[in-house]
C-alpha cells in the first residue's frame, strides 16, 4: 500500500544511513579485514559472533544461519517436526513465522493475539492443541515479549516445544531473562532494519539444548560439520563472514540503541497520550519492550487518511501488518474465514507504525506528534478532513 502522493519523505520509518554514518569506519575496516582474509563462509568471524551473541543473551549456543525464516525452519527440522505435525503460532505476525511451519511440511495452526499485548493468547493456544500439535511459536511482536510464563507452563504440561520468534526482540527482557532464552530454542533475524541488523540477510538460532544445537549446526551446513561428512539431509543456510563481522561491530552498541528506542517511545507516549482517537502501543510493566516498531492504533475509518496526511507532511509510516495470516492468500488453504481471529483482524485495520530508530531526534518526534494532533483534531490545513 503506497500512500497516494509520491514525494519522498524527509523522515523515513527507519533511517539506516544515520546509523551507518556513526559506525562507518569500524564497518569498513571489518569488511576490508574479511575480504583480504579471503575466508567468506564458516570462518573466525562467524564463530566469534556466535560466541558473543550467545554471551550477550546468556544462552548456551548460537548458530549463525542465513535468515530469520531459515532459523525458524531449522529449529523445527531439528525438533523432527514435519508432515503430519501441527505447530501453533499467532495470527498477527510477519508471514515468515507461518511460512517456516509450512516450509517443513507441518500444518500452521493459528491462535489470536490478546488485545492488551498484541502477542499470542495463551488460552487460545490451549484450545487449539490437538493430538498432532508438537510445538508453539510465540512471537515477540514489535519488540514486546509474549506472555512467556503461562505459555511455558502450558507447554510443559502438554509436552509441546516452545520456539520463540525473537526476530523483533533483540535485547528484550521477560521473566528476568532475555527474550529468546526461555523456550527450547529461538530464532533471530538480522534483516537490516531489525534492532540488530546486518547489511544483507542473516539470522541465528539460539538454544540451551546441546542436542538441538548440534542438529541445527549440521542441518545448516549440508547435514554435516566437516566437508563431505553428510550425516543428514541438510541445507545451505550459513551466516557469511562479512555479515558476521558487521554484526560483531554492531552488537556492542545494541543496548545503547535499544535504550534510545525506549526513550523515543516515552517521548511519543507523552506527546500522543492527550490526542483523542490515538491508542498508544501496549507496554506491559513486567517486560522490557525494545520497540522494534512503535505502533499506534487509530479508528480504521481514518487510518489511511492519517497515513496520507503524514506522508504529505514528509513522514513515512508503516502498517505491521495489513493482513493477518489467516486472510493472507498464501494461507487460504488453512480454510479460515474473516471473523475467526477478531483481535488480529482489528489490529490489521487500526495499526500505524511511526518512525522509530535510535538516531531519531526529539524535534522529529515532536513534529510527527504535532502532525498527528493536527489531523486528528481537524486542525490540518488544506485537506478535506480525515
Ligand atoms: C523479520 C521477521 C522474520 C523473518 O526474518 P528474515 O530474516 O527476514 O527471514 C520472522 N518473524 C518475524 C516476526 C520477523 O519480524
């Protein structure tokens, strides 16, 4: 969905250039070091990044892979999940979560999200468990951890694996632990716009389970640890040395970048809270939200007009996500109808993601909030109301 008037925004949803400028020398030095070293796949950078990211999270193993989607699918494969099995995930997520389940041949079972957290409704998960259910994938959506304590309890009681989709939650905290360290395993994405982003596609599997880690390590590398030692039918999904090196340059900044995202969220909260018709992002006090996205909700009848207004004022926004999984064309085979996951459907119509990245300025936040105020209160000049 492209807003109607094609002016390039002066304030993008995510400005990767500002971050690049702040670390450019270190990144270029690392790129030079890797390319002159001449080792591009499964070398020292990848190994060092795996150790450093595992230490950052406080988890036993990290295995670098090619993307977040691959990370999810590799975990499911390593758990032996495939055809005939079912995996439950949230109806409101980026499509990759559902896709990974389908990729391994399992059936994607959906549960709605809760209206107060946007994350998976544990009560609904329980109702959707069948004899074929093997795992559940909570998604730490927008950077807010899912409700892990009751979910882990349910999974333990019913013998299900818990695979965290932590693609939006690098550094988030729930139950006193980093998101991604609570379940049987977790998938991270380092897609460039994520809180920790590479300069291309990249991802990681993390786990405390030695056997699961060993299986993923083989599966990502043609089924073996050494060349031509193919113990399993694997695949090619490795984190390359350039991306690993760049991630090593960026990882030490992650906490400071997340702190800035949280500060920006507080500023938006403060400025937007007085505007009628704007619902602030859900933040739950017992969890550390890392604001991969800052997502407000407005009346669906006015959402797209607000978006166009902001675009006309030079502000890019996003919609995460415009269509819930069950209404996505690729998943019509699941046989769901409109109305089956009402919270996810309502979110899709109401959400609007505002510019959010660490290098955002206070002036920019104030400007965005003032433009939202002008539109919502009918003070916007030169426009047919909203
Ligand atoms: C980005 C993302 C993924 C997929 O990661 P890729 O690296 O793009 O494959 C999966 N789940 C969620 C929630 C994401 O945001």
